[in-house]
């Protein structure tokens, strides 16, 4: 064994346990990889190329040279740990690797103790916390971001459940945990985890057994997170099982893109991965990247292609070189100190006593975390203290033929997009659903039609559909006693929707209830969460507490709570119009109308001729105004019930009926704070009617579809007020069930094509009596209730008309003297009638003027005759009469 390492120890002991080397000629860095893997081979070539480029530039380390020591762990975690210890014996300032997260968890403890930074671009376990492992740094985006990208893809395509197939190691387990968390954030989930033995331990039989299980499951969206060797075996077995045909969705993590970029895929391998979606770490195009890619074939001797992790490997060497340069430029030194905790471990094959603490390790770590440079992979900087690369992003690839097609990008900045991330990072973040975009995909089976993503499990089991065994309102759900089949409006809607689905849904109905009373619908819904039922069908109201545990379909009928009360009919009579008011109220009303008439008279007296004249006339006018006002004021609603709606029902102390099993009871108690003692359970429409008629409840609160059926049979009841809840009935399924989404679409189709209305007309529109007619009849007094009032009005009008006609006839005889001409006297009756109507039509003022003129003419003629008459002629004030005639025999 080389004993030169004892010299520094002696110097260390003599010089106060420290040794300093200023601007050393050699700076040791180590690398631990399995160089038989794709990433191991690519990384080795890239790291050596980087070391060569660093050493060829004197501006970086000056006279110091980087020396890269590589150690092949050969797929073994144990050998990887040994390699790490051997690297640290050689006064290594930094270690690149290890390749796997399992080794990283162990070696990070050693790095923490010896202050040697470890940088890895392949051990990307999200659980490698910087708080626990401060000297471990991931120089590529860790798997948290990759799993976030996959969760966004699953959500983008509308899937709700996935199956995760992964290697059972630290990185596999922890990455899938991260995937589950990100899926839950998007209301998705992992329905099954297929665990495979890590690395070379996974056998083909084990893979076959797991995939056969998956074929019997519901989900057809599979996420494969493994190493290349295992991943390709999984696809080969899946291809032979027919799992790479249409209907399946496969998403592979970045391991597949490294295979496509670095190896030639053909033959059966190419066939087995057609239509798969995969991710590749995004590295923006640049001149340096293109130049390095052109060198790659020479560097690798054409043995392997360059992939993204080769670029990260190259940049990692430069990260270390720049950090060391910064350390030395600021007067730092490369020195190591003994670890007192290792005293007594000297000698032996491992020679643990040779392990020493890097004195400049803490400063070198700080310099690494302050890195801000542009490498082959793009911009390199770290987020402290989380310590992952900022701006993580991925290319999204679709495997087609022997290569792949890029269908978009994912970035932590804006999610899914067809715009390169480096452009998006110059804009404000936008992760809205409308901004998520990808190009079209060719899915397994060479189809562009997006798979549904799930099927009914091929395990021979039918869906168990829970339905309520109703003892009332059997039009909704019931059992046919003759055929033992299930029937009803809700059942017909469910079966009609099932027929519209593009796939068969094997199912069977299972009743819930004791056949004596309606079951609890809350219990029916909760039995879905306990896996007693796979779904629930029936008159199930969609209410808040139920939506918290299950998913409902689109409502297939509107519903809401309403208040039902008896129609209080009054015994109608000729004097029913008197009932709205008490006698005192009638008296006050009459007095107020007289006062109003008097006020109107005062206002109109000086201007309106109608309000002038003798006192008798004016008093009659006032009375007429009062009477007409009383007649036209009676439009009151004479409904006798004090319950006008839910508000008056709450404030009252009356008992309230509700249907057994309905959510109405909980709503009245919990939402409206109505005491339980006021609530009376009722089981059937007959009980409703009996309770309302006997007055054992003042009102019944129930859902509108039930009430409509009830009122179609019992017309002596009515709805008061408005619906005070707005909801509907739907079918219940487990949370995130894809069947709930498809059934909602089917229900909308039934509504659009009119089939839903036909089913409702068939089962529910059984109108026996006019609902609106009965409501109007109860709310308004009928014509026969007013005939007494109309009789009084008619008599008054008749008497007024009779008095008026008599008065007109009297005036006609008094003011229209008989004509002296014989022809007029002998005129026909028709002429006299015509003259009468002309007199009636004549304006009163004109009539008075004409009569006055005729009177004056008569007086003038009498005076002349008096002067010419002989003695013995009688005369009076009215005229001249022949002697011997009695003037009293003439009258007007």
C-alpha cells in the first residue's frame, strides 16, 4: 500500500494538526457510476471532456490541474459505498455522483462528516433533503419536477386514475410518492402501485405477473418509472400481453428518452414502445451545445449517443472548477484535517484513519450554491436552501416509428406549452387551464383518437348499484312483484343513460331498506365510500354533505324544498264579501270614504260644475263618491292559513311534517335551526293528507317532485311561498369515478334529444286536478260570493234610473207646451217619442234658454190680446180664458 499519505499526517501533527497547500498542482475530484449503464457511459465521456477543457484554459485554475478519478460501482450499492470511501482517502475536494439515490443517502452522511461536496445529476430522489444532507447537491432537476410534469399531463388529458410501475428502491419509491401528491392536488390519484425489484434483480416472470394483474384493473393509464434495463423489459412483456394496443396510455419517465437519444432502437424493441409518451430534460439550443455535439462522436468513438445527462455531467465538472477557482482567488487554501472521531480506525483494508476533513469544504459548498453560469444544458443556478436547479423544464416526446416527435414542453413556470421554456421565463407565469397546450399525440395502436383511459375491470364482477326500497312514491323507484324487476322514473333514466355509453356496463341492482319505511339516503350514499356499493341510483338529492364523499352526475331533474298547507275554503254565501273586515273595520272604512268625498267636494266646489248646485245635490255627490270607492276596493286575498312560506313557518311554533329518509329533516334542523320537537316524520302521501287535514301538522316540507305527485292526487292542498332550496337529483359514484363523467354526458344527451322529458311525462305528469285552478280558487273570492253586493249595486242603479226617468218625463210635459196646430195634435206616437229623445239629448242650459224665450212670447201675446178683449173676459197670471171656463181645468 502506498504510505506517502503518512507524510501529510506527520506534518499535520507537528504543525498543529493542519496542513496547507496553496495553489496545489493537483486537485482531485472523484466520480462514482455504474459505467455499464447508458448514463454511466455517457457521463464518463462527458466528464473527461470537461476536465480536459478546464485544464486547457489557464484562466480557470492557473497551474493547478483537475484530476478525475472514476470508480465503477457495477450496479452494486455496496461497491458504490466502497468507491466513495476510497475517493475520500485521496484528499478529494468534490465527488460527482453517485449514480443512484440509494448510494447517495449513505454517502451523503460521509460527505457531511468530511465536508466534501457531492454533486449528482442522476440521483434525483426528491427526498434527498438539503437539511439532512447539506453537502449533497443535485445538478439536474430532481424527480419532484418530473412527477409534477406527469401529473399535469394526466390532468391535461382528463384522466383521473393512473397505475404506477416502478423499481423498489429509494428513488423509485420516493418519486412515486411525489407523483401521488401532485396527482391529488389535481383531483387525480394512483389506483395501484406495481412494485418491481430494483435493477438486475427484477425477473421477467415478476414483470409478467404484475402486468397480468394490471390487465384486470380499471385504469388504462400507466406510468413507468424505472431504469432502462428494467423499463425495456416491461414494454416487451406488455407488448406480448397486448397492452400496447389502442385503449392504453403509457407515460415513461426520462429513462426512455436517454435510451432513444443514446442507442439505436429497432426491431421488436421499437414496436413495443410505439405511442408511448416520455420526458427529456430540456436543454435550450446554443452555439456551445452544437459545438460540443459535433465533438461527441469523436469523444465517444461512436460508441454511444449524447443525451441530456451527458450535458449535465459536463456542466457539473465546470461547476466544481469555477467554485474552486473562486475559493483560490479569494485566498482560500486546500487543506485537510484529521477527524478525531476516526481515531483508532487506522490500518486495515479500508484504512478509515486516512479519511480527513476538507477544511475548505464549507466555503467550496457555498461557492457551488452561488453558481450562476450558462452551461451546455442552459442556465445553471441553485435555489437555496432547497438546492435544486432553478428553471427546471422538460421536453415532452411521443415515440413514433424508430424515433420520437416532440409534442410540447413542460416548465415549472407555466406548465404545459408548445412554446420553449426559455421564452416563457421572460413572461409572467400563467398556469391557467386555458393556457395548457400540447400538439396531437399518436397513441398506442397507431391511433390519434385519445383513449378513454379506463375500462370496466375484467374480473367478472358486476357493478353493485344501490337503490332505495321505497314504501311511498313508488313512481320513482319500486320493485315489480310479478317479475321481481326494478322499475320507476329514476331507474328508466339510469338505464337510458347507460345505453348511450360507448361501452357495456355490467351491473346489478341491490335494494337498501327494511321494506317498512323509506331508507336513509345519507346511509345509501355513504355505503359507496365503504365499498358496499359501486354506485347509487334513485331519487337522491345532491346536497353539500353528500358531495364531500362521492361524485354526482349531472342532475336529471330539478328539485328543491317547498311548503305544503291545506287549502282553507270558506263557506260561500250571498254576503261572503262582508267577511274580510270586522264590523268596526267596515264602519271606519265607510267613515273614511265619506271624509274623502268631503275633501274632494271642498277641492272641486269652485271649479267643477258637478260639485255646484243646491246642497241636496252636493250631498248626494259626496255619498256617491264614498259608495263607489267602497265597491272598487275589495280585492283582498281571503286565504285563511297563517303560513305564507318558509319564513312564516320558521317564526311560528307549529308542527312541521317531513318525509322519512329525506334530507329535509337535517336541513330544517341544521340549516334553519328548527327544534326537533317540532318535526313530525311522515311516510306516505296518505299520511301527509291525514296529518294536514286533522291539523296534527300545520305544514309539510318536502322536495318538489314528491309534492307535485302529491298535489296531482290531493287537490285540497297547495304550495305556499317559493322553493327555498335549489338542487337536483343525480346518480352517485365514488370520488373521481370516470363513469360519473360519462353518465353526466349521457344525461345531457337525453335532455337534448327530448328523451328525458318523455320519461318524466310517462311517470310523473299524472295531473288529476288543476293545480293552478285550485290555488286560484283558494286565494280569491268567486263570483257567487259577491252576488249580494252586486244586487245592492243593481237596485241602487235601478232606483236612480227610475227617479231620473220620472224626472225627465215631468220636465218634458212641463216645459214643452202642447202645439196648437191640429196636425201636430193628431201626429203619430212615433213622432212624440222622437221629440222626447231629442229633449233628453238636449243640453240642460239650452233647454232652459229656449223655454224662457217661449214663455216671454206667450206673455207678450197675452198682453196684446188683453188690450183687444171685450169686457166679461176672465184673465189670470197664466193667460187668458173665455168667460164661463174654470181655469183649474187646464194644467201643465
